[in-house]
C-alpha cells in the first residue's frame, strides 16, 4: 500500500508529534508514504491495474498497483434542488447557512449534519438532531455553540482526540502546559503487545482545566470519552491524575499521563506541535 498526501504530514490538523508517530507506525507496518506529493496522471482501471504518476520533492515517481482509492473530501448536494425557491440560503461552498439553533434563512425550516456544514461525523449529526428536536418540540435552549465533541480515527492503534491541540492552543495565545508519556508507559499496552504511540494533554496551569487530549494507542476512543466527561464536568486534571482507575486498563494510562511533569508548549523551540 502507498499513501499519497499533498500535505507535509498525514492528518495535518493534528500536532506534528502525533502525525509523525502515526507515520512511523504506518511505515513499520509496511505502508509507503509519499508526502508533499501531487498526482499528475493516472492510467488504467482500478480493480485491475493502475499506474499513478506522482511528483514529490524527491522527484517524479511511477506507482503501479491493482486498486486506487481517491479521497478528496465531500461536497453537499444542495444545488439545483429548489432551495432558492424555498428561501433557503447556501454559502459559496454549497452548505446551507444556519444559525446556532440550526435554523435556516427560511421560516420554520431547519438543516443539520453534513448539509449544514457541521463536522462530518455521525455523532455530531446525532447531536444536531437533538438540537433541532429540542428547538422544534422542546424548550428551544439547545445550541451548537461551545460543543465538545471527540474525534476518533480507527487506524491501528487508534487515535482519539478531544478539545484543543497544542498548536491550536498556542495559536490562540493561551498560557498552557503539556503532559506527555509514551504508550509503553501504560501496563495494559504492554500486555496487549502494542506499545507504539503516545498520550498527550494540554492543560491550563491556572484553572488546572484539561483543554485538550490526544491518544495514539489501543482503545484510544474509549479513553478519550473518560477525558471528555472530565472536561464537561470542569474537573481539574488532578482528578484524572489521582483517580483510582482499574488495573490493567488503557484508561489507567491517564494516571501516568497526568502525573508526568508539565512542560511549557514546545512550539517555537522544537517540532513537537508545529
């Protein structure tokens, strides 16, 4: 397998240390990566034989394979379906324009999920439904502002993330501290014989709030839900540091992570979060 990526890293919205850890794991698993690369020509038929010509900083390359998957994103199917006649406004990208209650520009008309520009994840679409349901049939108090939703990438091992990345927190000018440990520090990772990856948290040193969390390790999506509940409850990071978590579980890694020394953001002095 070869992955061709135009960006400098896989998952470029993640901190660079997370992306580089994923890239190292992929290469260990025999996946070839071509980063900062552009496809200039494709010949053949996917499922039979394809030839892909690629231009990268290393020069011109020709990749021969049996199958080709093109992942270039999605666009909403909102044009030429009569939304203008209904008075429903769409933006330049084709997404339906909504407010924080998911109301459109037309009276008594609502839009949700992918068509309304929400993050394209099933659990976000479900929450959009709950917001519309509450505003149509309930007290009308639910809104999309300040939602805290997790991201899980189902690679092996999983990547789970909630809240701010280190890079995003620094971009906002926040005073932060960062805790980080390798996945090998977690006993359960050793019993599973999958010690690749890391756990990382972004912390507000004043309030001791957890601003963000990322985990590249087995069961990361499940552990991210634990951190999400702590963030929703505005618990200080010390609650996760000192909580009694079952041994051996991957969630126990939170004890190790939040007991690690807190460092200042490495942005500007190393490549940890650039």
